[in-house]
C-alpha cells in the first residue's frame, strides 16, 4: 500500500516522465493577486501564465500545491472534522499545459496514471467519467466524450452534466472552458445516508470525485462572448488526501497516514482515548474533535510558516478562527492547558520531506501558536462570563414577561425587549413568539453567534450550556447570523478579476535590458506605441502613451524598486523627443515606457533611451541599503524576520517585515550601527548571474523575497558574509557608495508586520542638516549642558516648562474654585420653593466639570433636600450638571431634568438619578435655560 508521501511522489514522477517540469508549491499567500484570500488551487501560481501576462521557460508543469479553503466564499469551517472529506488545508496534485498539449493527451495521461498497474492501478470497474453536456449557448463537449470512449471507458460510465458541475471559469471574464471529472465508487460503506444500491450521481458520499481536468479553450469578454483561445491550455487538480484514501482503501481522508499520526499526537496531548470505537465511529464527538485538531494544526502551521499572523482582519482573522477552533476542541476533550503549539512539530515531522522549509520555520510557528493559545485562554474566560450573563438575562427576560402586548412593536418589560425585537426582525408572528415563550426561556441566536465568532466558542458547547439550564437555543437565529457573516466574507474578498493580457503586448518580443551596466541605450527602435491601451502609429507632441523599445536601459518596476525615469533623444543625440515618467511590465519580459511626447514620435523611429542617472543612483543606494537593513534586522531581532513587502524609491526606502512586537529604540540603534559599519567597510557588491535556483538557495543560502516569482535561473546579490539575496534590481558596486543609512521611524503595518523607513546618501545629508537646524533652535531656547545631547537638553527644558504650567494651572483652578465657593453664600435668593421642593439654578462660568461636581455637592449640602442645576459657558461650549438629593430621586431624576434643560442649549445628556451631566453649543441660551429649570421641576411634581 502506498503511503501519502509516495502517492504525491508517484504523481509528480509520472508527469516528469511525460516531459513536465516539477514546480515547487507556491506560498499560501497569493502573490500579487488581491482577488484571493488564500491559495486555493494548483493553478493559482500559473494564473498570469494562463492570462498571457507572464511567460515561463517551460510549457508543461506538474505540482503538489498546498492550499487553504477557509473564509471568503469557502466559509464552511463548521463541517471540518465532522465529514470524511472537508479540510481547511489540503494538497492539490496537478498537471498543466500552457498552449502545449490539450484534451487528447490530458485524458490519456489521467487514465494511464489512474489505471495502469505501474502507477495507481485502480480498478476500471469502479471509475466514472463526466463531461460537459452543453449549456448557456456552449456546445456539448463531444470531443471529450469520444476521447474517454477511446480510452476504453464504457459509454454507460460516461455521464453528462451542465455548467454548474462541468464548466470552469477563472472569473467573470478571462480564460474558461468545459471540464471532465474522474469519480471513484467508494462502495456502500462510504454512503453517509446508508444507501446500499444507489447509482452514480447520488450525493450520499459513495461516489467521490478524485480528479478534475479543465480544458481552457475560450476567452470570455465583458459582454459574455466566448472567443476560442489561440493556444488552448490544460489545468487539472486531484486532491492528494482523496487519492490517498482511495489507494489505502479507507472511507475517510482522516483514516489515511496523512492524518493518523497527527490524530495520535492530538490524543496524547489532550489525554483523549484512542479506542477503536472512537477511531472508527465518524459521529463520535471525541473522534471529531481529534480530527479538527489534526486538520487545523496543518493549516495553522503552513499559514504561519508562509507569513500569516493571527489578527482581527483578513487572512489573520481566518487563521485566528482556525487556531481557536482547534483549541476549543481540545478543551472539549478536557485539555485546558496550551497544547496546540506542540502539534506544529508533529506536522513538521510528517511533512518535512515534501516541505523542507518547515525545519526552518517550526520554532517560530510554535511560538506564534503558543502566544495565540495564551491570548485565547483569557478570551475564553471573558466568553464564558458573557455566556453566563446572556443565559441569566434570557431567564430574567422570560420571568419578566407576564403578558404579551397587543401591539408587538410596543416596548415590553425591560428583560423581554431583546427577545421581542429579535423575533420581530425575523418577521415571526405573534403566535410563534407566544409558542416560543411558552416553551421556556430563549437564548437569542445572534448573541450566540457573537460568542462563536468573536470568542471562538463552539456551537455544541453553547447548545449544551443552554440545555443544562433549561433554555431554548435559537438555532434559526444562529444560522441566520452565520449566513450573514458568510455573505460579508464573500463580499469582502470578491475583488476584481484579472484581465487577459492586452494582445498588443502579447505579440511583442521581450525587450533586451541593458540597464545593469549602463544608463543609456543608443539607437533603440520603437517597436510599438500605445495610447489608452490601443496600438497607434504615432504620438503627437504633448500626447501621453506607452512606448516599447527593442533594447533599453530603463529598469521596469519590480521587486519593490520603482521604474526608471528619463528621456528619449532623437538620432541627433540632442533633441528630447519624449519624457519618460515611469517604466513597468505589462506582461513578463516586455518593458513599457510611460511617455509624454515632446516631438512627433512614430513606430519605427530610432531613439537614444537615457535614464535619469541621478534618480537611478539614489534608487540604487536605497536598494542596496534595503538588503543591509534586512540582514541587520535578522541579526538583531532574530532569524524569524522575513520581508513582507518593500518600496525602493529615489527619495527613501520602506521595508515591511514579520515581527511580533514593536522594535525598541535600543534595538533600532543597534541595527543602524550594524548596517552602517558595513557601509564604512566599503564591501564590494558581488553580482552572480544565471545561478540555478536550487544552487542559490541551498549552496549560497540566498534569501528568496516575499511576492517574487523566480525561474530556474536567478540572480544573486551578495554583500560579503553579511547578506545574500535573490534580486533582479539595480545596486551600487560597493557599500561605501550608499553614504550613510539613517533609520527615520518604525511602526506597525498590521498584526505581526512591522515597517521601517530610512534614507541614504543625499537623503541622509538633508536629514542631518534639519537635525542641526533643530539643535541650534534648542540651544537658543534651552542652552546646552555639557555632556547632554540636544534631545536630552530639550526634554529637560520641556519637563521643567510642563511642571511650571501644571503648577500655574492648579493655582488658577484653586482661585476659580475659591471664587465660586464664595458665591455659594450669596445664592440664597435664587433658591425657590417649587411645590415643597427647594430648587436652585446657578451660572458658574469658566469652571471645569470636576470643579462643578464639587460645587454641586456643596450646594446640595446647603439646601439639605432639593434640586441643584449648575451651568457654565467656556470657549463657545456649555456644560450642565444637575444634582438631586437622595430623598427625592424617587420623585425627580437628575437625568430627566438635565435632558430637558440641555435641549435649550442645543445639547443632550444623562446620568444617574442623583447626578447627571449634559453639554451644548449655544452659550447665548444658557441664562434662559437655567431660568426654565424651575418650570421643568414643577412639571415633574
């Protein structure tokens, strides 16, 4: 019996023998593709190839791609662990043809691999094939039908389905086409509905899809029109876990050796039993919890390894939910201490052959998971308190509902309001509400979902708590809230589909780049001109467009480095024909110059392409400094630091990197000192061209950077023993040319990602000049103590000034309070008797609220029993405070008094029955408002 690792290897070897290039799995974080939350299919890393935006030096590829489907439109996390085939993390085996072979070979390869005794050797009697039956104006895939017959598949085992099952498209526009699937009959034991004699097409789980062959033969435009592609392509996907289950003769993917070692380890860490009845019983809660932990530990390990960090948004939010769900299932098994971080090493040990990078990242990943476990322990405590509070409120609400109001929209007793409102929102009628209340207390499903979503509390746990306390769980409300969240997730990651490459660019040859060695390319031919995306023969003066040359020294924006700027000169080497404002890649290999024509520019003209050398030199300094900064961060902070993005511009550099906490000032100083020592040593920059990728990574130990795609041959930039990276950018010839690196600031970009900004060369000089100017200002204001830095001197002076200001403020406040207190003796004439209650309204301008509260207490003591309202106007704002003595709060509430008075000054407020505050923005109305206090109190008595 083949192991899961052997299945993976055998699949890849089969296609290598068929002339395919084995390509390593790409990151789970999609590269340059905002339309995807996670890499979720084998074709993701080849998307730009299929769209014509990128060219590879091979036309056939095979991969085992790590994928995650959780969040976004794939938001069915609750099913994972409770079914045989749902997973968050899985591996997609695939073979791809980029305009090479098509249906005939794709079907022949698939059938040979699946049925040949040399390979997988599955029984043909258990296999079925499907084709596209034709729908929505697209013809039936008769070619695929005939090809399956040609492989010896009986016609009664070839089924035809519509677009929902057998037509694939990359997005609303772009490449698309029919697909064929291979299904395997797992036998009656696999039916989750107990069917023993069902036929193919039954969705009980017996007939499992193991391979999907997509035939990309059309390009769909914005109007929906399908145009045949000039070079049809192949994209296939076979789930490793499913294929392994078939080959190992088990019904559930979780019973394969891809999962059983993890399930055993999860049982050890949680103290759960692994008796045979638990291992075999798919509906056992203990078994399901162990499967959840096994699956989620794989997803968490690979996601964090690829740079995702738990957070409250985007990818990090989905990762956090995955981790917390695994932890809560550990709690259901009785484990309340951190354990999931140890599962990371079990995943590493199981999968390190296919993913050797786990050896390097496992320690970092384990620490990140442990930090999340610690954080979640506190969150769960809060969540349990919230659940108990919610259930107590549900019981109180039920107890408070004595009779239902005739009009359900009316306010009912306080505790019942939430229930009635919730039910009304779901449009439940009065009779249904009455039946629910008759059945007992109801726990609102929306509240339950918040505990599930925010605190990671399992639905089963909440239901059990409700049952234990005799409270009805509002399942319909929970499901409705779940669906709303799914809709929000789908909308937030819908994005805009990438468009197929502009044919104007596709027909052009790659530009010959000369910019590594010079900043001028003479007599370059203008191969094409574009205006507003359409090819034109000429650009008139002042018109903007794009120009493609046969050779150029202009660097196109890539790897974080901005594109070059400069000029096109005429063949007289003197007249400026066009200004170049930027350079970029519309498709791989073709460099487009963004130009503003100064003279008439025609296709076929020859120009001298001249890069702005000053801008290029400044950019080169910043790019080499970025490499030094990356190495310095790893040296000081730790090897877990990985690049998460960068910007290399002439004026400054910006570097994003993975790190869990803020970088301390002392650490920044150490980094700055370290990298400037490298600058002062004037180390030569060694550029090594055309290095095989495996040699670069394994022998040179070069770092591959975030978001970059690398071919078989790469360019290595080495700075002594300090830094070695794969890089296609432009660099100085020695570190001394950088001048000096000055770190300007460090801060957070998102959870687990920090950002450093810095300047070099002339940028550093300008920065130091500004610092010197500031130093002179400080010296003029605060002098300069011997041995102290200007910053220390300024801080001392500011601290002294601050202390003086605080002292003076206290004296002013004391004087105002004394003045206000002295006025208390003269307010007797303002105290009026209103129906037997003493009422005082008094204006005290320029007092702060704390002082007004103190004065309220003094005045309440003075009147003994009564109502006191104070008003103050200051800087165009009004402050109001009302106080009611304790003996009167049952008749007069301070909040109601202040509310009516505040309306007159354009404000509102509230508070306790004995003390309430308000504000307003009409100081001119304050006197009238205070005069009305007596009428307001009168109306309440």
